């Protein structure tokens, strides 16, 4: 019987030694890594492993076990993106996949992997402050690719993903169908996502804190400004014509203001080139539909008349945060309106 077990042990050892070394994958923990031109350096406990990677590595994502990367290579004069996955315990070179992404004139600013999908946020290389890009979702199990336009930033914590997206009048934090407009502007980035609910968004000088699960804007602070606190109003509308024609300044204009479909007042009456203002106190922690209605003075008839629908402003969604005054700035160039939501400073 002793000889029988000895034969089994010898046979098992021979079977293991017959497996190619490249196929053996060890359970190892990746301490940290470094990106060098043409390679990735892995630091595993007291060992170092060098993985050659062709091209320029633009972004990496460290998963639970594997290290993912996206590399850009020139092929026939055009940049091409390749997605790879490095198993720290494997002796094989990482498998790569050519990505069906248009890389000309853009950069991959974010990479992360969630389940069986990889996400890539692409922004123009010469993007201006606050410019948005395209978020691609690529399935790792099929050739399926989907894209979402108007994304400024994306952040993943655990299995949760939050984004900053464009909504028309203001960028907003979005998560599982919930969207909370932001009041800070500029080059917005998600700084952190805490406890699966608190989203910290910053532009470098201001920070806004969102409780995304409760659907509330909690707090905002700045290293440069002090915010005006509500007294008799927390919402302000300012409208100004910026038409190049000199005659526009002599037109007498007013705007009626509708909030959630109810007429809530009107702006000052005055020449088109002068800022017209409306103030109101709204309950914070809620989003409102705000619609302006333009009325011009008909001098011949001696009364104000509503202008045709083509020259009317569109509906805006306005979120009123706690302990802050929000201003909706509307500008008209004779053809189109622009909208900007921002906090009011002291």
C-alpha cells in the first residue's frame, strides 16, 4: 500500500511538470505598478515583473485581481486603441483587443471596468474648460459597443458608477436614473464617491457635495468665494438682449415667469439691452420647471404683445439647493437664447 501511494505522488508530480510554465497562473497580490514607455512594471510583494506593451498607455484601471490598460498605437498614420488585461500571476503576455473607437483628435481620459463591460471616456485633445465628451461601453464578451454623448466625467466605486452629464442649462450628477443639477461651473471632476451616496464634485476652487441616493444637493464650499445666503429670495432670473443691432437697445421688453406651469411674476420692464430681473423664494431641495415668456412693446398700439413662439425661450430645469441663492442668467442674441445656472456670491 505504501508503494501504491508513492506511485500516485510521483505521477502527480510528473503531470504538473508537464504543463507549460506559461499556462501556470499564481494567486498573487499586486502591491503597486508603474507605467514606463513600452512597458508596465508590476511590484508583487518583494518581486518585480516587467510586461512589455506596445504603444503609449493612456489609462489604467486596477480591478480586484487584474490590471487593465488602454494603449494607443499608430497604424497606417492613424491612432488605434488597444485594450489589455494583465494577470499579475500569469507568465503569459496580456491578451489585447482592438477597440472600435474613433481616436483621431481625442484622448481617453477615464477607463474603468464594471462586470463584463469596459468604459472609456473620450474628450477632445484641445477641449476647452467644461467641454464634454463621449462615454463608450464595450462588452468584453461580445462586439457590442454603446456610447453616451455629453459626459464630462465618470467615477466608479465598487459596483456603482456616477457621471457628470450635460442637461442643457446646467451639468448634473447622474446615478441610476437620478440626476441632480450642479451649481458650480468650470472644469468639473468627481473628486470622490463616499459610502455609495455622497458625491464630491470640484472645479479646483469650489466643491459641491451631493447625496445622490437621497436626490439632494447638501453643501457647497469654496476657497475663493462666499456664497449669498437666502433672505427674501433664493432664486433669481436675469435676462439681457445681446443683439449687435443698435436698434435693439431701444426696444422695450418684459418677461413673464412661469414656475411649474404657474405664472409667478414678471421681470422689470426696460430696454432690451438692460438686464431685467425677477426674484422669488422657492422651497429648497426640489427641481422646478422654469419658463420665460417674452413680451415686446408695440408702440403703435401702445401695449405689450407676446412675441411669436420662434423667439420664445425654452423651458429650463432649475434645482434649488440648501442655503444658497441660484441665478438663471438668460442671454438673447436676436435668434437664440443661452442659459447659465450659477450660485450668487457675496
